[in-house]
C-alpha cells in the first residue's frame, strides 16, 4: 500500500510539473537591421492563445513546457520555438522577400498586391543594379511583360521605351516617370543605387489617376530613405568594365570590293580602281587589287572603359531617419573621338517623427552630367568608305593637323573618310538638375484618417556647345576658319507640383475600404536660347584652345540667334475609392479632372475602375492544395494625351509676281488652320494573378485592348492642297502578356529561380477619316498609315527571285513590257510580282511589305545560389517586325561607295549562284532599286542580356563584401538582320545606328 501511494504521488507530481505554466518573455527584432518589430503575432501552436509584440518588439505569454510558440508577421518568415523550461526567448526574424513584395506603390499611395485590380508590376532595384549601363531604363529590358526597350549605344543616351504599343503620331512613346512625386520625361539623372521602389503602371485603370501626362503608362519611383532605430550603415559599391562592340558589320574587303566594281560594268568604278593602283600601288599578296585594305569599322571603333563609384549612408534614431549618398559614373564611347559621358550625383533624404501624429520630411537630388556627343554622320561615312582608301595619305605633305586620305583623289564623289569629322568635332553638353521634395504627413485619426501635402520642385539647365574645327588637307579638302563654327544652346526648365491628399481607411467587420481625395497644382516653365556663328580669322580664335571657343570670336555678319519658350499650368482634382469584402471581392475606382491651359477645352475628365475576385478564398477552392492564391481581375480606364501641339506651324512660301512691269516678292500661307485638342485612349484589361505549389510558382497573365481616339492626323481638304492636322483618326493596340516565376530548393544550401515573360502586340490603324492612306517617310522608301495596317507600314513591290537566263527574261511579260519602254533588263536583275495583274509593273503593283512594329517580345531570368555563391543570367528577344536596310538602299543616291560583305559574297554572278541578291551591275540599276522586300530584313533576334557570378564574403571580423563578375550583352543572334543592332528605333530604319556595346566588368560592394 505504501509503495502504491508513493508511486501515485510521484506520478501526480510529474503531471503537475509537466502542466506547470511558464511565463515566457522576450523581444522580436528584424535580422536585417536588428530593429524591434511591433505587432508580431506570437501564438501557441494548436491553441487559441496568443499575443502581439508591443511598440518596442516585446512580448510576454504563459505556456507549458513542451508547447510550441510560433512567431509570424507580414514581410518576415515565420519561426517556431519549442519551450523547454526557458523563460526568455528572443527572436530574430528573417525578411521574406516574397511577402515584402505584397505592398506595391500605386498612384498617390500604396496597396497590397493581393488587392490590385490593375496591371501593375514591380522591378527589384537589385536586378537593375546588375546591368552595367549609364541609364536606369536599360535595366528594364526583358524584365517586364508589355514593356519594350530599344537600346541606344552612345554614352548617356536614354533608350527608347514603349509600354503596350504606339498610341500617337506626335511626341515620343515614353511613359511618365514619377520620382518622389515629381513628373519627368526621362530619368537620365538617376542611378540605380538611388532607387528603393519601382512600379510600372501598364494599363489605363492604374495610370489614369496621373492625368494627361500618363497616356503612355507610368513608372513610379521612390528614392532611398533611412530607417528609424537603426545604426548608421555605410555601403560602398564600385564597378569597372570594358566596353566592346559586338556583331560588327562586315564590309567588303579590298578583294571583294574590287571584284564587285569590275563586274559592275561601270566605267567610273573601273577607272577608280585604276586610279587606286596609280596612287597606292598593287598588293604584293594579290597584284590584281590595290595595296590598301582598310577595315573602316575596325579603325573607327575602340575598346572603352566604363566605371562607377557609389557611397550610401543610411540610418536613424527613434525620431529621425536619414539617407545620404553620392555617386560618380564615367562611360567612354566606343567611337574613336571625343565621345564620353560622366555624371555626378549627390542626394539626401530625411524623415522626422515630430510627434505621434505629425511626420515631416524632405529629399534633395543634385545631378550634373557632361556628355560629349558622337558625330552621328560618321557612321554613314564609315559604311560608305571604300576599302581601297587608307585613313591617311602621305602624298598630302602640307596637311594640318593630319593628312587625311581623300576618295576624290581616286575618282569617287566625296571624301568618304570619316576621320576629319571625328577628329575635328567637339560636341559638349552639360546637364544640371536639382530636385527638391518636401512633405508633411498628419495623422488626423490614428490608422484611419491621414492628410499629406507635398511640394516638389525641379530645375533643369542644359548648356550645349558644338564646335566644328578647321583643318587642311588640300585646296579641295579643308574646312577653313571662316567655315568653322560654334553653336551655343541653352535651355532652362522649372517645374512645380503641389499635391494635397486626404486618405481615410477603415475596417468594419467583413468590409475594408479606403477613400482618397486630392488636388494637384502644376506649373511648368521652359525657356531656350541659341546662337551660331562662323569663326573670324581676325579674332582671338585658336584651334587647340577651348578658352577661345566663344561667340565673341565669330564674325558678326555670320551670327544667327533664336529664342523660345512656353508656360503651362493646370489645377487638377482626383480621387480613389477601394472596397474589399471578406478578402474575396474587390472594387476599385479613380477619377481625375485635369486642368490645362494648352487647348480650348481647359478641363478633361479621366475615370477608371477595376474589379477583382479572389477565387482562392471561396469555400469550394479550399480543398485545392496546389493553389495558394488565385485572383481574377478586370479594369477599364480613360487617358488623355497632351503631347500633341495645339497647332502645327506652317512655313511661308516665297512667291513672285509682276504688277505694272514691276517684280513684286511676297509670301503665301496655308489657308487651312489646325484644329487640335486632346487625344483620348480607352483601355480594357482582364487578367489573373496566381501563386501555386506552396507559393513556389507566381503567375501573372493579362489581355488588353487599347483604343486611341481623336488621333491627330494630317487631312487633305475636299478642295485645294493645304493639309491640316485634325483629331479625326484612331488606332488600336491589343495584346496578351504572361509572366511566371518559379523559386525552389534542391538542397538546403542550393536554390534556384526561373522566370520568364512573353508579350504579343497587335498595332492597327482603325480610322483615317475616310482617307485611303497617309504617306509617311520619303518617296524612295515609302511608309504609310493605312486602315487595317500597323503604324508606318512599309509600302513597295514584292520580288519573285532573280532572272537567271535571257530565256527567262524573254518569257516574262513584265520584263518584256519594260524592255519595250526602253528599260534594260539582264540576268541578275530582280523579278517582280504583277499584283494588278495587267502585264505592267507600275505603282498599282505595290503592296504592304512589312511593319517596323514588333508583334512579340520576351525576356527572362535564370538564377542559381549555393551558400554564398550566386550565378544569374538574363535574356531578351523580339520579332515579327522588319527593318529597312537604308545603308544598303542608299545606292540610289551614292553609287561610288563600299558595300557590305553579305551583298559582295552572295551577289548574282552567273546562272544558279543566287535567287535572292542582284548582280553587281543590277545593284546599280533603277529597275532593281525600287522599294521592295530586298531592302527589308527580319527584326527577330535573341540576346543574352546579362550574366553575373557573385560571391558574398561574411566573416565576424570583416565587413560584408560582395564580389561580382558581369558580362552585359555578350551574345546576340539575329534571324536575318545584317548590322550591329536590330534595335534601330521604333521607326524601323537602320541608317545611323551607334552599336550597343557588350560590357565585361568587375564589381565590389562593401557594407559597414
């Protein structure tokens, strides 16, 4: 009995000991910056017991030994701890990048990604910083569905950007950039390291709240700020890279060119070969060609460095958060002349909690850039320059500063040598920009009613100096001092924006809603002045002393000046309402009344709305294990475009007549006045957002139809010939976009990321006010606007191969009809399709032969991380468009010049040699120079955008250091394009394209 009682007491004591409650307390901080995290949910797993951390991140809860505490908070990875009699449990939560991405910057506020009904995407700043480029926009390429980038190679040039198609014939296709509340046309002054958040509003339902500047979409950027309760963190980043031209266009060498010239049958071409023999001698390797073999692209191109330094300091106390930084970037051009770009940036931001209801802040950015522009005409000269001409000619003994070779000495028209332009041009531009943003944020009702007022100011000052310096080669090849010139251009732009925004948010049971109302006042001022003059030999001008390069040293009678300017202002009202029921059903609406003094209609009204259904929250979806989140969304919005000028200036035409035997000179003016106003774009968008397979796979898909009405187009009158501009046309863009990202782990230390996006775009003119078409471009290389066709579609004849034999010519009615009219046609000439058909080749046989607008583009990322190692790759491509090889087609104007190697090698030179290229003789004949598909090349290409290998060194006794090796644009494949870069611009014409270089760089990031 005594033994049993003893065992029972021991058992009861054990149960009591196990069931005894323990008071556990501690602090929860962020592992990223060791800052206390308030509001963290601390729950005893499997029970209803739980607490939240207070403002200082502290908590206290009673648990039993053996129970599990779970710590969770939005933006951080959940963490669990089993309690084994300890009374203190401090937790350090790791940030959850996927969860942090749930909050997205939208117009005049933020929203949870789960609540979005519009097509809004974000780009992580870290992805932008991988790309070694002077312009942030370059980093967008391939990152976002629906966003097309056309790269430019000259240092400091901003790439062309297009969101969901071309909407207008005026202005450019660039979106509105909103940086900390200020509106910009481009962000050439920003460095990627200065960006904290970046959102792209692609559809009208998202962008309409920004008014008439948002017709082409909106890019929202928030610059970096500090963090409260954080010790100062110093971060230094440096990169050094070498730029190298890729896909260099192969031109005919001396042997290929000589063969092509001798086959041409042209007496002048053959004579020029003989003149080259006389002046430069015969090649010892091949005595049938001159002793010169110049690769002109090799001569004008060079490897060029690109490097940057960036320093950022961020931190804060309980009441003040601060961030300051500066960076320097230098990019030398790969064109062998004074061609580079350097930029200095200084920025500062401070946010202060004055008390528990008032917060104030300000940020400041000062940017100074100096750009020595390239001599763009040198690219065409380089293409034309014959390989049997050297860069320098020692026969010019009196030349100064250098004895440039002159193609006219061997019988060609023009000097062809690009180096006189490269060496004797100085195109210096200085851009200064200062932006200031000041705000006051008042919490009228904590967590519910908030008022924010923001004043943004921007000042941009551009100073440009273009100097064309004198040189002497011979009496026929020189630029005298009197012909040398200086041009000075100055422009000043000031912008003010004052925004006042009142926001109310509340939750009543299952109902969540937010109401926002605001006003915006915008004041834009622009002034420009320029003057030009030719240098005066009697003045103090000295060729090699830029301190003498001033207008005061030009001849007074040569000076020409201009000035201009504009003032625009407007007062706007806007509002937003969003509603959510049971986290399932979402409604969203915005409205903006935009005021402007530009057109007769001073106010324009821009509504937008959206609906969302979170299907994954429905009871019938709860059992679907692989679907974590599924939302269907739809939106509609109306945009207006103020890039159209109020009227198009008409040039006066000089006319002369005789009255009473006296000659009277006068002017005639257009009798039609332009009647221009707003262009309107209405866009509908439907899409879905999904997270699948335990949130490993993220998916976004959208379909949109975007109609631009009141399109400003030229209109011919019923009587007369005076063309006026009127808002009577329309254009439609529609397309499908899909983007997916999959993140997974192979082992605990080995993870991977795969993402991709694809966009289709269908651009179509839908109305031209009854006009059958509107001609665009030059008469020789015709482009058109036509109903049912894309903007600027190419218009010409279709070829049907190349005549191989005289018998084939004799059997072709088109050829025989042309011969009857005195046109010579030989084997090696093009055959054309008789589309009429009437047995004649004339204007009626022309058709639409291709459009410059891509019909699809795509991009993606691949990433692999193992412990402290990371490797990533980005790619981009596009297709469905054609490119006019205008360089090759310029033979219609300049026949005595070089040709590309593809044409030289593949020329027709006998029956069966080719059915696609003309003969050397045919290349120079008008019959073959018609605008046809021969001059057009497919624009399809694929490019490796970026490959980066990175290693992060973490050691207790050392600051964190990250080392990177990066290759930007190391590889490109093109379907048929024969040139440097298929991204020739949205007009589709390849004429003077600066190569976009590959960049191979090393980087270092240090955090203290």
